[in-house]
């Protein structure tokens, strides 16, 4: 939900773009996806 607030709410709808914050949020999304992929490989999901 935190990623949604920044990436979708603030950036897309409100047009508020802080490039450093945007880069940070994308890194968090990438890590989240990697974590899910790892869980899938382990058969945890």
C-alpha cells in the first residue's frame, strides 16, 4: 500500500515527482518482486 500511495497516488494522480524518492520506491518494488519470486522457487506460495 505504501508503494501505491507514492507511485500511483502522488506521482500519477497528483503529479508530484521527487526523482530521488521515485528511485527509492522503484528499488523497493524490485526487492518485493524478488522476494516473491524467491518464495515461489522455494514452494512457499
